[in-house]
């Protein structure tokens, strides 16, 4: 039988910024026998997860759940509301924003990519990868689009490649200030259920998300949260769509079913994840992540290494990027840490390749797991001969010992 | 925690023609912790399942594995090799062939739908839904396509809605006889790993399949087996594609990885399924299904009810459709059987709604499970007041007692 | 990894009279991570299962749960209340009654074994193995024990080797009628949670039970339900006891803990089993078993084979023993059925070796599973050349189609 | 369903010296369906685990596997070879040695308890609880036993209550030097499969062990490894025994079966554990534990707290006891750590109650898990206002970064 035992004894520390560690309860739930996706028992499950996921997105409107991983949901968002040749305004916060742009281009869309152009001595080639979306740049561009050719503004809420959580409400205000009719489309694949997110209140038209981050599931299902405006746009859009088409899904979802075979066993996991998250309370979930992030950043600061996110107002509660000193190959460091301490960290992606690594602090985790991650990195830094200015482990421990969460942190 | 306990005590009999019952070993495998899809352990897993799935398709060429359910793989097959407005020749063997056509239309393709037009007294409105693909109709149409506007011929290998397994080699011969360059694209979602299938030998360009049938997995991953001709066509094709694009997948698969997050835990299950199927031997797997199908058909014949498939040469080894007497609502019968005996049967789809039901005999099953299914149907027929001409259970038992498989049936 | 795949495809039919099939929910529960048996979370679990198991025994008094299988609980019952050389009156209903006697002898007790001495043409060497406990024989023996040397009366409630469920209330009345102070000790290892059982109402002093029958758990934990009289006797008893000693267990159980390491993961399963049984309702559980037993006996009658239990008033709802025709080796038949149909039946034990086999119909089962069992036996009988007088499968189907349970059968 | 979610998010750190964390593979194995313990598939399993467990004990002789937890195996060892009133010489290394003595007394044996009587300023009331077995005391006592009334010498190999691993070979030499025929009986419940152990080479007659420590299983099965001398003694011994009797077990084990129902699902786990341990190699397993123990002791030394074991030559590789400063309630500290950091530590037992706590470092663990444990304790010490002399976390990290194991550490 499958053993997955390349690694040494004990539990692997999966500290990439997703897939995040899947709780034991969820792993058991997804191992229950597959049922008939057209039978009455499934309908009950379907209605339950559809109601629950709306609570997580904080929306009253439909959420399409795809039996596909997150990249598919990116495609779905674009394919449902746009037509060949349409222009979308995107914003380069990092690698995933860039990938979404490339995907839009492959679909035959015209893309414009905004980026912050200021100076960054640390990463002069990628200054906008250290900051959040600058809503004023979006507002300015939309004001100049007097022909209203821009059909959608696409931004990433929590940029997984950098550890920056942009202000989505500000983007909404910018669009409104410009009086522009473009749709607001947001990727919150790694933000949902870890960072505060409010689909309806923030006036988002389509939010894209996935299962393997804050929802604590294995990868394999993904989401489009919709708005009435997005649903209306979908009726006119002419990009070919079939598997991704919202119309059939929304119609069938009324009874808890899907137009084609859903990913039954991952929906079992979703049911369990929703039970866990809603029992804990979303605000508590967000506070828990903020507290963890504070501890990890304290460690990085103690080491004297730059945090990838240069703007403290948009630090991500989900992950922290760490820039390695010039000349140090961050991937060689990651490899050493993996081999010696069975700890997986995120790699530097795209423009950041080899220059940084990412520490995930999301989902089903706790203080000691994060201290262990910090310790694994610190031992690796030492073994790699990288000088640090102090003990990150001590800083993290001081943080976790000094700060508590309200008692409601307990799962029930 | 998720209970899935609407049904009474004991194990549910999931006898729809897919999702098929998932073996206990596979359910445990998919519950193992999710790993880093960019780490070294994953690469080993990836290379293993990619090699194994090629053996199941009987191909030397790449197989794209999608983190998406089967309908997605239908779309992928078309989107990779065709351009907007291209014409595809499809063949109406039943509901799924029709759905594939609808999907092609939504993607902006021109579709032609061939169908057998003979008389069928039992189902005069759907004669072609009782027979396999008539290769001569395809050959004639291709011969008449002197401008070679038809870019692809799309057929369903095992039509899940009817229980008919078409002769794919004959379709290949028909295309060759017509000297036509069209691609041959085959849906073997419910045929693969249950019915004999030979991607390379039969000259198929794209075979579409899914996880939840003969592969004995939960739904959620799907496949495109390719040919060099299909790969070449993909370079010219202009339908928008990104998530489904083969090029990036094939390139990344060289090292056992995928361009975006794969469905890690279902790949664990695929690894286990491949171990089981290849240890048993594919020819043994096929013989096992043929033997089971014979027993179930013996039961239907004993009842005196018509089998949906009117041509014994193309009886499916995967499922058997049963036509209910005129005036009998097959879905009311199914509901009664489900409520009383915790047995799920397949519904009549599309043109067959209410006129028939489907008995699955595929995947991880055995003689007694199939006798139980027959018994559940037989009790249901009696309770519904439907007259039968004899004991189907006795016929099935006689069949199973009289026929054995070689000793190699044992799993190891 | 462990594969357990000697058998062919599909789910094995485990139709021995215990271990019974373990529900999927319970198997997942026992796979949850082991916790500290001295920590606060464990105490909550402990109190829950201790309260629940009392409901199943229908007792207000303590129930000792052993991290040991059922034979250990037999020993525990005797060792706690008796002294070396004490006399116990036992009653030979079958193999397990005999084994309990042998165990008592090994512990240094004097045993007297009562048995019905009437004629039985079918099994002249074991007439008492076809009937229940004759309470009048016990009463007579106790009346003659004017010195009150008999310290305990030991009877088996549901004799797993024969399929006879004795009337325990009648034994209580017999003891009372004789005015004898002996303790009443009952083995209900295979009766509890399948057949009606009332520890307090029937005045039982010690009831012995196990996990792997009606409780639907794997083997490995077992039970002693106690009475105040038994607890008082334990204070005077002089057989050596340590692991089995009730005193420490009862004392520690007050807070949900045990004096030594309990079988944590099987207690997870017990928690789940109690949730299931109490949600269904014990009376419903008993009715379900009675209905199943009726169907299986109808099949045996149709075959024209004698049922091991010769007295219909004490037919077991848990299992049915079937006597094979003279000259037929029942074990050869069982082996044939196992090899051909992956169906496990119970063997003839002790005096019944080779003369009968046992069909279990207990725990997590349903109509179709039992029809499948009957069909497997029927095919085996035919293949073995054993003549039958009719179709057992038809008889079972007729029974199950004709009889329903109240809607409350559904699990929730 | 059972949730076990009193604790907050993430994985609990179970760092008591057993039950140790159960590997994911083993948890899945024990969740496989229960099979017939009299069927052919079980026999194969039985023979496999019986062969494997002998390798772990390093013995050529029978090993009895009990469906009972470790305390039962203590009782079994005594009950099989001794007669009422026999004298056994025991040695007080700590709480478990004392409990074994109490158990022997309850069984009706005469016990003599040796203990080191030197001065210990730290724990004047329990000096022998800080040291290993002093073989010379045993030798002297046996020399004085000219009547050879002592039938057995009972010692604990790895004293779980203190973290002391005694030299068993030295005890053997002492018995031999005294020319005394007493049996040598050893409790290695927490030593086996973590600390070097050699049943045959060291001339042990009965070794007692359990599942929930180095074997990495849940509690519930236990062991008696035997010697020919022990088997011979069992024939004469007169303590009552039935469930524990070796004779029936050894006889039935010849074919892979047991005389009564074994703990099937825990044997699945044993099969998996044996695969894991023997693939890694026992010497590698021992080296791994020694390395871990070194890191944890380095942390305790850095704190400036006394290690419970005062003799470095017998430091346990399995756990480390830590004495808290006078006036500090070690259990209050443990509770604080549990509540704040979801970390379970071992309590001070018996004479050590409130004076120390125990850190487990055994079984399925790794460097980062142990650093996390150390960090949790260190944060707890700080929060409790307990002064330390330095950073234990830093010391542990330095140890783990400086020391590696040979590459063979990888599981396969």
C-alpha cells in the first residue's frame, strides 16, 4: 500500500503556504464511502455545504463549487463574465497575480498589468512584489478609461508568493470613485478562512478560492463566489464555457446537486471543515492567524532578515516571506532544512526565485508547531553559515507566551 | 462529524454504474496526510502514477491527469485540438454522447450527430440508444466530407446511460477506410479498467476517462490519453485553453509534477488503484467483469424484461439497462427499492427517463454483492406489482455457480 | 502496508456470529490519534462511555470495561467473587458454556455442569446443545444444595455455538424459588445489543460481554456489569486477582479514568457505537435482529435442513445454526463457500464439529447482505451436491419483502 | 461522531512517555475491516506478526501476544511460572517497579523489594528512584538465599516513572555469579523497540512488554517473551491461570491463531509497526532514540534543573524526568503547559508526585517535534515564574544541528 515514507520518522512539518495541514477529522471524513451523487443523502450534504460556504465568504449570493483545483476557478471566473478580446485590468502583487494574467491571456483576453513603480533597494527588480495593491493607481487608470473598455479589475487578496494581504475594500472604493462599471474580481485562494474577507460588504463581483489553504482540505475543489452583477454579466459573456458555466451549477444547486459528478469525498471534508470553522467562529479564526503571524514575524525580525512584505499595514496573517542575504541561494537553504529537519517551506517564485523563502502559518496549526518551524529554519540558517542578529526562536516564544487569545479559541 | 447515516444499518449497496464502490484500501490511502506537491516525495508519486496509468490505457504516449471530474476532461479533449467553429462528428449512442455534443456546442463547435435510424418497437423514439456505434455510418459520412471539414470523430466507448460498449477498433477502420484525417476522440469514462481498451492499438487520438468507475476511486480526477497526432493538432488549435492545456502538463509531468496544484489525496488513491489493478492483471479484470455481466443479464432475462442494449455483440460488461413494462415508472421503482433495501440503482437518463433503470456491475464487487443487487431489484419488482416470468436471483446464482474464473482472480 | 487482500475483489461477507462487521463510522473513529489516558479530554470520553454502556446493559450499577477480549471478562467475573475451591453450577447449552466451565476449573473452582438429558434423534450425543437453559433443573439442584455450597450459577444468555437464547429471567426465578443465595452470572457476550437484555430487571449479579458482536466493534475490550451483591461478594472473595480486580476500576471510573492504561482507540469506537445504538433505540435494535433472524430461518426451513436450535421459543436473533445431512462434512462445505463466494460462516464447535455451520445475522447488517449470505450458502449446497427441498433465497426474500420495521429503524 | 476536539487547533503534542504518537500508517492499518480470526487470511497475518515480534525481542523462543494491555502481561508473567506463596525478589527503581510488586502481592506472592539506600540530597525519600538496578545488591541477596526460596528476580528495564534504563545483562551475571536458579523476569514495557534489548543474549526468562511505547501502537495488546526455562517452570506452577496461560497460546500460535479472540485490528497495526521498525533496522532505531535523548537532556541541563536520573550511565533514551525546584508544584506547571500549548507531559508518579515531570522522546517523533516540546516546557517555566539558567531550546537546537544519524535513518 501507499507508504509515503521517504521522509524519516515522525510527522512531517508541512509549512508551505498551502496545501496546509489537513486536520485528522477531515482526513477521516474524506475516507468515508462514496455515495450516489444523485441520491437523497447527497442532496442533504449538498445543501449543507452550499449554505456553509456562503457564511465563510460572507455572502448571500450563490457560490459555485467546482470539482477542480484553484487554477480552474481562476479560469471559471474569467470565462463566465468576459468575451473574447475583452480588456481586464490586473495588478501585479506577485507571482500568482502574474500567473492569473498569463491565464487571462491564454483565454484570449487583453490584459493590462499595473504595478507599483517605486524604489526598493532590497528587490529593485520587483518593488511591487513587496507591497499591496495601490488602489489609487487603479482609480487613476479607470478614470482614464473613458471608453470604459476595461471590463474587470482583477486583484489578489492574499498574495501567496509574497505574504501581502491587500485592502480589497479600498479597491472597491477606487472603482466607485472612478465611477467605472468594471467588475471587481478577487483571488482569495489563500486568504479565505484565514484572513478577514467580506464578499458582499466589499462589493466583490467574483471571488475565487480553493480548498487547500484556510479551509484545511486537500486540494481538489475550488470556488467562485458571485454577485448579482456578475450573474448578469455571465448572460452576455461570449467566452466559450461549459464545465465552468455558472448557470447550470446555480440551477442544480437549488436542490443540493450539481450538473455533473461532484468531488463527493472532498465535499465530505468540506462539510467537516465548515463544522470546525463555524464552531470556532470566523473572527476567532482570523484573530488566531494574526497572533501566529506576529510570532513568526518577531522571529524574522530577530534574525535581522528582511520580510518580503515591506509595508506592515498589509502583512499577511497567512504566510511570511523572508529575503535571504545577497549571495545566499534560498532554495539550497530550503533543501538543507527539508533534508535535515523534515520541514517543507515555500520556495521563492518567479522574480523571487532563490532570493526568498516562505513560512506558512495557516490553518490547522498551533504555537508549538510554529515554534518548531522557526527552530527548523534557525538551525538551517546556522548550518548554512548565514549570520543572524539574534534568536528567532526566542522571539517567537516570547510572543506566544505574552499573547493569548480569548477562551473561545477552543474548538467548541 | 459527518455521519452519512440517513440510510439504515449495514453497508449501502451502491450499484449505480459509477461512482463504483471504493475499496477499503483506497479509502485509507486517500486519508493519508497531504504533502507538498512541489517536494521530492511528490515527484516519486507523480512518476509512479503517470507510468501506471499509461499501462491501463495501453499507451506509450502521455496521459494528462486533471484535478477535475470527467466532464472537465471532455472539455479538455475538445479544447486542446479544435478551433472555434470547427466541425466534429459525434454519434448518438445515448445520453452521455448527447451531453458531450451539447458541451461541444457550448464551446463554439459545429456538431453533427449521427444515429442509427432503424425501427425499435420497444423504444421507437430512441432506437440508436439500444445499439453501438455503427462504423459504416461514420465511414459514409466521412467519405462524403470531401472538403475534410470534419476535424474530429467523437464516440463513446461504454455508453453509461444504456449499457452498450461500442467497437472502437471498427471506428478506427472506418476512418482509415474513408481516408479521412479526422482525429478519433473516445469517451471511455465508464469503460476504462472494466472493459477491454487499447488506446494505441486502436489508433485513438484522445481518450477521455474518469476516476470513479473502473479505477474504483472517488470522483474528482480525470484523464486525457493522447496520441502524437493529437499533440501536433494541439499546437495549431485556437480554442482558448489554459487550465486544460496539455503543453504545460506534459512538460511538467516529465519530473512527476504538475503546472498547478494537483489533487494530491486522490492521486494517493490512484496509486493504490493502479497497484491493485496491475497486480490482478488487466485481462483478468476484464474477464471478471464479463462474468459478472453474464450473471446479471441472466437475471434480467429470467424476469422477462428487455435489456436496454438490443445487440448482444455490444453488451456492456459494466452495467445493464433494464426496460420496465409500459406504464411502469422506473424511477418510482428505484425509489421503492432504495427506501426498502438501501440499494442505489442508476436512473433512466434523457430520452429514457422513467422507462428504464441501470444495474451497475463494475469495479470492486463480487458475486454475492451482485446477487444481492438482483435480489433487491426482484423484491422491488414484486412489491411494485410488476409481473416477471421467473426468478432472476435463481438465474444469477446458477450463472455464478456454473462459471468460475481462473485462480489468478485472487488479488495476489 | 498491510493489504489483507488474499480474498478476491469486493467486500468480504463476514457472516460469522462475531466479530460482526464493523461500521465505517466506527472504523474511522478508532483511527483517530491516541490521546493521553490521564488527560482531561480522556476523562470526558471515559465518563461518556461508562454512562452509555450502562444504558445498553440496562443497569444502574457499575460496568467494568476491560482492555482485554471476552475470555478475560469470563475470568474476571469468576475471579472477583469466588474463592479457591468454591463450587459453581454451570449449564451446558453448548461449546461456550463448556469453555467457561473449563476456564473455571483452571482457576481452581469446583464445577457442576447441568444439561438437558432428553432424546434428540438428530444429535443424540448433544441434546442439550439444541435447547435453552431448563430453569427447573437449576431450581431442583439448588433445592438439593441444602448446605448452600454452590456459590454461583453460571449460564450463557445467547449460546454462540448453537444459536439458542436462554430465558435469563426464568433462571432468576428458579434461584429465588429455591431460596438459594447463589450469585447469578451470565455470559451475554454475543447477546448484548442484539437480543433483549436487562441486567437489573432480571436480577443478574455479573453479566459478561464483549465488543465484537452486537456492539459492532473490533475485538479487544470486554465487560463485567455488576450488582451490589456481586460487589459485596468481591470483598470476601479470595481467588487471586489484580488486573481483573473491580475495586480499583470502579474507584477510578468515578472520574472517567482507569487504574492502568485502557484501550484508548477501541474506546473511541465504543463511543461511536453507543451513539449509533442509542440513537436507533435498543428496542428497535432488538426488533431489527428478530426480523432478520426470521428471514434466515425461513431460508433454512425452505432448504429442509434442521435448525440447530430445536426449540422455537429460544431461537436466537443473532445467529442460526444449520445441521448438515449425515455424512456431509459441514467444514468442507464452509471451505467451498469461502473459496468460491468470499463468505465466512461459523464452524461447528466442540461436539458439533463437522455436523453444522452457523450463519450470523447481527450488528451492522441489512436485508440484502443477509440475502447474499443465504445465496452464498445455497450455491455452496448445490455445488457440494447437497439436496435441498426448496429455495432458501426465495423464502428469505419473501420474508424481507413481507415484513417491515417501523420507520424508526433509520439511524436518525 | 467522536470529535476529540477539546483542545485547540492543530496537532496535539503527545509527549508523555507512552502512549507515544501513533504513525499515520498504523492508524490507517487499524481501521481496516475486521476479519474472521479463524479464517485463512488471519493465519497468514498471525504467523507474520509472531515472526516479526520475535525479531524485535531478539529471541528464538515463543512470544505470547495478549489481547490485553500491559498490566495484564505483568500478571501473565507471574501467574504462569509461580505458585501461591512463592517468593519473588523485586527491585525498586521507581513507581512501575512498585506497582508490579503490589500486583505480585495481590496474586498471593511473597515479595522482597531491594532498593539502593544511599544518600540523595535532591530526593532523600527516594534515592533508588534516581538510579538503575544495582546488580550487586541482587547478587548479595541471592547468595544469602541458601534455601533457594526466591523463585524469580523481577526488574524493570526502562523505568517509565523516572527515565532510568537498567543494565539487564548485569542482573543476569549477578544471578549466575550467585549460582542461583531463580528466573529472571524483566519489564521492558517502555524499553522495547526504543532502547537496546536482547531477550536471548541477556538470558531473560520472561520479558513483559506492551504496544503503546516503542512499538508505536495504541494501547491494547501486550507481550510475554519466553525462555525454555520459563516454559518448563510453567508446567509446575500452581497459580490459577486461564486467560493468561501460555500453553494454549503457544500451541495455537503454531498455525498463526489464538485460543480465544485476538485483538484483530491492533494486530493489523502491529504488522505495520513491524514493517516500519524492521525496515529501518533496530540498531538505527536505538541510535535515533539516543540522539533525541541527548538533545532533550541538553535542554534540561541548560535550564539548570536536575535530571531525575542521577547516573548518566543509565540515562533513558525513551524519556527524561525533570525535577522542579523545591516549592514548585510540577503538576501545576504541567497543567499550565497543557492549557496554553496543547502539550501533554508525564506527571510525577508515586513518591515523585508534584516534584517532577517527564518528557517523552520515543517512537514516531523527530527533531522539530522535540524542539517544540522543549519550547513548550520553556515557555511554561517562564510563565510559571520558574528561574532557569539558560535557554533549553537553544541547547536542544545546538545538539540536533551538530549531530546527525547515518543516512539509513530514512524509513526505507
